[in-house]
C-alpha cells in the first residue's frame, strides 16, 4: 500500500512563473495563477475513499459478470450519482444488461432501467471503437441530508492543453496529468464488500489525451468502472473511469477522461448547471445592469475587462453557461466552485475544445476572459438553490482573494443624467461602464 502522507508535488498552471516586472505590459497587474499541489493532506481521513466505491453485478448472455462503480459529488443534484463503465450497463445496442445490482457493505440494491444513464453514442453502438464513450451512471434518489457525496472533481484536470497559435511565445503545452501518479481502485470479482475492502493500485499516467488516459496502474478483469483518481489540493479527486485493461504488455490500462464533454453529459442527466444565462445585478429599481463582455475581446487571452451594461432593459449580448468546476469530496453546495463559460447571445454552446472562461480578479477589481481554466475562474455561489427551469432568486458571487472571499458588485455611478435620458427612449439602447468591483465579506474565510 502507498503512503498517503508523502510530500505533495507542486505545479503552476497558466503563464510561466516569471516575476511581474518581466511580464508583457498587457499582463502586468494581473494576479498570477496559484501554485497547485498534487497529493493528499495529512488532515484528510485515511482511506475514506473506500466508502465511495461499490461493486456491481449484472448478466450478459446469461452469465453473471462483475464490475465497479463509485460515488461522485455533483452539487445541486437530487440524486446520489454512481459513475461506472458503460459496458457494465449495456449488453447490446440500446439494451441494458439484466439483473444489475449495486453491492456495498451497507446494502444490496436492484437497479431498474429508469435509474440508468449511458452515453448515447455508446448506448447505440457498444463497440470497442467507441471506447472513449464507454461510461454511464446509476442515479439513486435521495434526500439531500442523506446523500453520499463521494469523490471530488476538478475540471482543470480534465482539459487537454490548448494548442497555441503559430508563433505564440507560450510553449506551456504539457498536459497537466502527464507523468502524474494515478490510483485505480475497485473490488476484484471474488471480493465481498461486506468482508473485503476495495483495493488500490498506483502507476504513472503515461499517455493523457483529450478523451482518455493511459496509465501503468495494475488492474484485472472485473475492475472496470472503478475510479481513476489522485490527490489534488490535498483531497481525493477523480479524473477518469477505468474501462479497459492492457491490450499488450507494457501498453498501459485506459479510462475515459472526465473532460468537459463528459461532465456536460452527466450534468444534463441530473439537471445541474445553468445554460445561456445573462448575469444581472440588482442595484437599481429603474435600470437593468448586467455583465457585458465585448465580442471584440474574443479570442484574446487577456484583453480588457468585463463591463456593466445599463439599460431599460438594454440589449443583452453576453450569455454564460454556469457549471460546477471544482468540487471537493463530501462538501455541500455552498462550498462548491463554479465556472462561468462564455457564450455569445444568439449562439448554441461554444465548441468544447476551446471554451472561454470568465476570470475574476478581486485585487484589480477586474473581470476578464481566458482560455486557461484555473483557480482564478472558480467562484462560490451563495444562496443559489433554484432548481433548473424555475425563475432564479438573488444570489451572491464570491471570488477568492488570498485567504478570504470578496463579493462581486456592479454600479452605474459614472453615468450622468444625459446618459440615462437616452436609455428611456429605446429599450434596446444601453450605456457601458467599467464599474465592476469586489467588496469584502464579513465572514466565511477560505477553507471553512
């Protein structure tokens, strides 16, 4: 067994680690990305991940088969979510396996078809050629107070490096998981969850790609559907679903990477996230204020700031998809990290290969955009409990500023009476002002 108390490995995501005086003039004053760490903290309970694994049994061609699944912590979901390999759930095109059961140390649960979700492409064509789509979920209806939260996740670990434009000075294209030490956990076919804890093997990630990961961790047949995970920011963070063993000696095992496409599919299954939404601020009884990002800023990496658009109500050109992007194990909704993914009004969701994210900079009172997802893109949404499809209620956006949080605010104090009179004449007219700010909160220090 490996020692969880070993030293963490540090890495920096984003721009090279140069002193600010050497940055290009357009990037001076920008808060650098935080130093991230691989590894499990000593304060994290040892082997708590064992409680988040389950054994699966099912029938294919009349024979009983064995697999694994694991709980993952998706905020605002009305279900416990068990992720697993698609081939543990499907035996032929558009047909679920028979007699699927969840077996844990606490209970045995018969799985009915209404509880099962499988990636549509694999459900229609469950072939090895669709291995990257070989994933699914079992949804268990639970009250929030009774939920099994499970493994954490961080979308930063699911995004392959961005291909920079020809001639770019940024050569930082190494995948964040290249060479990382990964765990694969699961029950062996002969193991009983009541008598035997799940096992864990460890090995390097040798070939990360956009859709899957290849790793040296040892596995055997019957462990498909188990989590591929690591310690990140001191906690257990899942990065893939194990689904294929070695084809040839030394080639490594494979799992479907939990990238943006996969998470979007999972979020759709459990109706989590808000899509195509504008961000409005309640600060005036007469005029509407919302966050606007000019079309001309795209796809520049760090080019200008988000602005406050004022109108009655004014034309809305900036929409966001709001998704969970950084969720530790076990935590509740108020401690989950969300990201705002930019979408232009009148368009469908942007291409998942090059998403553009909102970056929040409390120190500079700036909101900008970036193609590089990191901790500066994560915010907490306080008091946002509105189910999908219902009219949203007011909530706060809290961005990390050192060891504390600041709350996003908007204002329109820079507009004079003449500006406002013009807005009264046309509901599509607007004025933009740069009055986005971050103000201290009175409580909730980071990490509490």
